[in-house]
C-alpha cells in the first residue's frame, strides 16, 4: 500500500515524496532568521504571505518554528514562543493548509493543536510525555527527530560507535513510545536529524545508509536544507546552498525519504518531480 501520513482528518499521500516548507518565526535562525520577528515586532501578514508563496510553489506542509535550534542556540521562553507562533498558525490552519509546528514545548504544542495544527515536529522526539499525550488526544501526527545532546553544545565533538545503528535504535524506541500512547504508524514520521550532534562524516553515513531507517516502517523525513554539511561540501555561504541542498534531497528521496524539509521549495519541488517521473518508469 502507498505510504500515507494521517494527521487529524487529513490524509496526505506520500506515494511521491513531498516537500515541507520552512517558515521560521525567529530573529536568529541560521539561514532565515529575522524575516518576520524582532523583539517588538511580529509581521503576521508577511509570514502568511511567505507561507502562501511556498504552497503555490508546491509545498504540501508548512513547518512553523518559533525557536532556533541551530548549534549554539540557547532557547526561548514558552511565552515568547507562543507570541511568535500562535497568531501565524491560526491564520494558516484557517486557510486549509497542513501545518506543522516545530516545538518541544507541551504548552506551545497544546495551543497549536487547539487552533488546528495537524503535525508536531519535535527535535527532541517526544521526550516530554505530556506533549505526546496531547498529540495522541488530538489525533495529530508527530515527527520524531534524533538529536544527540542539546543545541547549545551538540556540535562539541559528537561521537558514535555506529551512528546509523544508534540513531535507528533511538527512533525505534520512540516509535514504540508513540504506539503505546495510542498513535498509529501512519501518524509517525522519523528523521535522522542531520546536523544535530553529528559530524560531516556522521551525516554522510546517515544519508548513505538511509534505507536502514526506512526499514522502521514509518515515513522518513529529512532536513538537509542549507545546513553546515552542505556548506562544508560546497564551500558556499548559507544563502548559496540551494543546488547542494537539492542534490542531497534527491539522494535522500532515492534512498527512501518521503518528506523533504526545505527553505527552497520551488527548486526542491522541481527536482522531486523529475525524480518521481524517473523512479516510476
Ligand atoms: N532542522 C532544523 C529545525 N527543525 N526539524 C526536523 N524534523 N528536521 C530537521 O532537520 C530540522 C528540524 C534546523 O533548521 P532551521 O529551522 O532552518 O534552523 P533554525 O533551527 O536555526 O531555526
């Protein structure tokens, strides 16, 4: 059966790989911080327009984030994250968009679920049982991402025996936790967490052996867009990593990823359309 993501009353076919567009409502995200948010400003209309542009370009899901998790970041308060995220997701869900909120805070997730958000994208993979209980109660979906450590220090010499085996074991355990809480497998996405407590070699190994995560039987999401690994491989600054990011996304899809999280929706959608046509024949 073709893979599907079920989130509340929506079913998104993943027969062909889909694109998740990134909407960061932060002053400090590594590649797009400060577009819509400053300490005394939140430009809701501009954020909604940016989301609409990504939908028009073919994004199936909009992932809204109110906290940067870039290496070295310190985090934000619940109040500040709510101030940034809720007014925008409220507008987006009212438009009929599939909205994901990138948060690890149960208070933020609860408020987002109350205004109709369908997916909680948690870089801490439901470490918080209250968060998981709220998601299950709402019938929403989750993205479980692997991270070693915390953003502030995660890039200080991360080390693994076998990175793929360790990430796989972690995700398998968190899938079980979600199933025990009442979610079904088609409500759970898994993500190796490129750049989250990983060296370039770890990231490459995860990409090369992505099929080992596909065998967990939950759709795999990847976030490679503009990341440091693309910069390291191409020598390019953050704003010039589209081609490298699209190349990495294509490889991930060829290795079984079903959702690609990206800042550059149009370029990624085009690349995936070509890949889908070739892979079908
Ligand atoms: N990467 C980032 C944030 N959230 N979520 C998932 N599931 N997978 C990822 O790879 C992922 C993620 C980091 O990227 P970005 O949101 O652009 O930056 P920042 O954390 O600085 O806001």
